[in-house]
C-alpha cells in the first residue's frame, strides 16, 4: 500500500484542499478520485510522481425536470 496525494484545485490552479489516501496501485487511486465531487481540477500524485490530472467540470449538471405522475 502506497500513499497518494490528491490536490483539489481552485479555479486559479492553487490548492484548495489536500487529501492523503493509501491505495495498492494507481488505478485504485484514479478510481477513487473519479467519485470525488469537486468543481475544479483534481491532481493525483504518488510521492514526486505525477499520476493523473482530472480537468475541471465543464459546467453545472444539466437540468433534470421532475416527473409528475
């Protein structure tokens, strides 16, 4: 198991929040980050090694009208 650093970035690219989590491999860390709800980019590192960069969300989620029956 290896520690990974997950940086949640602001809209200007500065770090908003840092999480340190432990996973067996890169794929597990990447899968975990895919489930994080964050408006801006997310960077994943393992030590000094860059693993992945998730781009910011393109915009708000599409409007979902409620269904009335």
